[in-house]
C-alpha cells in the first residue's frame, strides 16, 4: 500500500473506532436467535472504498479480533462464539477472524475493479453489498469447515446440506445486513468521493 496521508490515517482510526464501538455496545449488534445481525460490515466497506484493499483488511481485522473476544464475553457476548471457543479456542479464532479480514481485503479489490469499469457511486453500492454478502458466506463456510463434525454444528444443520443450511440459518439476518450495508456504504462512498476525500481507484494500493 502506498504511504497513507494524514487524512487516510485519521479515517482509518475513525472507522476502527466505530468497529470497537459497535463491538462493545448494542448499537452495532442485533441478536436474533444464535446469530447476531452485525453492522460492522459497514465500516469495513467504507474502509475498502476510501482506503483500498489494505484499509479494508485492517478494519476487517479489527472486526475479526473483537468478534473473537466476544466469545469470552468481552463486548457484546456471543453464545455461538462461546460454544465454539469452548470446543476449540484456536479454531474459534480462525473462524471469527479470518473471514472478516479476508472480507475487507477482497471488497477493496472489488471496489477498485468496479470503479474502473463504472462510476464510483455504483462501485460504492456494489462494495457495500459484497461486504455483507462475503462476510456471511465466509463466516458460515468457516463454521461448517472447521466445526462441521462437532455435535453442536451437526445439531444446527439437522441433516441439511451446506446451502440449505446457510440459507435457512442466516435468513433475514443476512438480507438485513446486505440491504443496510449496500445503502449506507453506497451513500457514504458517494459523499466521500464528491467531497474529494477519497481518490480514484487507480491511485489506491
């Protein structure tokens, strides 16, 4: 990544702080059964839009770290996270951290590619959608891959194959996240670009 200027560092710190705020307060987490509708995918998308893949990776990593800490009651507790950490703490860390970090990096690449083929506004909406979509896909894939043979996850799957399980399990949660992230990230990305606070994709890392 090219050397960040002061504005970029300040924005990165602000977005990371929002992730921490969302992780420690009910503002960013809406519990629905064993899952939680999270708004943390929004600052990840904005970081990817404004700061490129590296910015998305950093903010995604912050989200992943605090998502793991929630397994131990730090911040908003996660019932599922606590169960997974009790089964295997290391795999729980991988399952909570890697999907979020990878999400941030990839949506940064998606914004770069889309903004070259279309306008920044459309690219911002697309990035917001994929931030939520990929977060769900990666999170659930890691859950099944790492813990699919455990009694806990087998009970959740109840004999279903991967796709029916994911669709039935996340349901309205994922839909809400995708709608919210798409609209908010698109609006913020467009505003930042019009205010000349973000650079064209060609100038990012």
